C-alpha cells in the first residue's frame, strides 16, 4: 500500500468523522470513561464504529475518552484493518469466535453485537455460520452482558427481518411484519436476525437487561470488505477497477441504502438515546434507488459500461427475493439523527477510497 495514499485516506476519514460528529447531537458524556465491547470489529460497520469512537478520543481530554474492546476471529485481518489504533491506550483487540463461550474480556459497560455474515455468498456457502452468529453468538454476548452488568446491549438487526413486501405497505415501520418463506436456504439470515431480536427481549424480561435494536438498511462505504458479494459492492469494485459493471437482473429492485458512516452514527444514536427494548430503523430516505440506478450512476461517473449477465446457482441461492424494501425512519430522526452523505456522493467516495489505497484484484 502506498504510504502517502494511506495517509490521505486516513485524514479523509478523520475529516468525515469530525464533520459527522459536529452535526450529530449525541450525549457523549454517557461514554466518558466507559468501555464498549464490539463484536465484528473488522466488518464494514464494526470498523466504522471503531473509527468514530477513536476519532472522538483524539479530540477530547483524557477523562472524556472511550475505551474500545474490539472482537473478531481473524487477528491477521484485524491487524490490517485496525492497525492505526493497535498501539492506542484506549484500544484493545481480542481474537475470539462469538459462537463459542466468550473469554474474559474485562468490564464492558456497553456491548454492540455487529458480528454477522452479511452478504449473499456467505449466506449460501456458510448457512450454518450465518445462523449461528445471529443466534448462538447473540446468546453468548447477552450472557456476557448479564454477567458483567452491562449498562446496555445493542443488537444490530437488519431490514431483512421485514421479508418480502407484498404490496401492503410502502415503507416498513418498526411494528410491521413482512413475508418470509422459512423453508429456504436464504431464510437463514433474516430468520436468525428475528431470533436474535427475540433473544434480546427474553434477556430483558428474565434478567432486566437494557437493550436496543438498530435495524440497518443495505449499507455501503469505504470500510466495505473486498470479499463482499452484495450487488452494490460488486458494482463499486468494478467501477474502482475501471471494469464494466455486471448487472445480474433487470435491476428494478428498489431498496433503502445508508452510507456506512451515517449508519455508524445511527447506531450510536440508538445506543445512547434510544428507549430500552425498542427497535429503530436506520436508513437514508435520500438514498432510495434501484439497482439499475446504482449501476448506471457508477458507470457514468467512472467511464465504464453496464452489462447484463445471469447469476450462477450458488450466487442465486444467496440473493434476496425482496423487490421493494424501504424503511420509515421517523423514530430515529426523532432522536436527532440525520444522514449527511447521500447515494451518488457516497458511491463516488467509496470508489475513490478503493482506488487510492487498495489494490483491486
């Protein structure tokens, strides 16, 4: 990696974090001197949360800093993804699999469970692991929260729990239910997210555990993994590499999207301001577009073409059957959250980030 490009990229992300924090009104004082335990710390969302918290620490006094315990399975990946924080006093990394009993990680005032398989190839090739992280992993982290008297548990859920929109609503509110055919391989992800939410409620009722549930729309951004097989991730990687974008459908699916940094701030808003036991949709209503729109924007802005191709059986098995999935975000905006990076700008920022410091295969 080019050191100059790496430095520019870091400074760019820091500037984004500073602007975001200045525009979002959060009660940061609740985190002063506290510790956040974060699973899935090397994933797209987890990494973004780490960046926001560590940027906060760089811009405040010692007694206002937040301690971060980052968890993931692969230490080599973590050293690469989180290397600029590795020697920071307020950052600690532990390699562990949340699907087994957690080792002693120390006191955790807040726990954010962001570890999950989140893209189609993982759903189809590691269907058991997909379910396990959302059910067994959630239970293990809930047990840790109870045994260490955590102040609040935050379970990252998904737009996927609403299933398929059959025309009975335009936007999903938090109390809506969609249709899911549970007797399919693809159902493992949304059904296990639903079970994860139910587990949170069970621990709330049994142990009095304080919990909140952000439900994320489809998310993208510079912290995405190169292994991500979601359609939007594939489009972005092709555009960054200067290759034609492959659209494996007519592209008429209409979804809500959120830029990763906006999503991270939405999660922290729910963590610090949400009502215990409540779920909150996290989505940018200014980024509601079809897959075809995304492909055409990226092609036009990066001098490539859109070509059409049918997916193979393995890919198809992991695809969502939902053709429209838009989220109502009134509850979250009522807490003071608002997105600041909308789709077309966010797409190009992500493309430029990949070009500047990551070698595309």
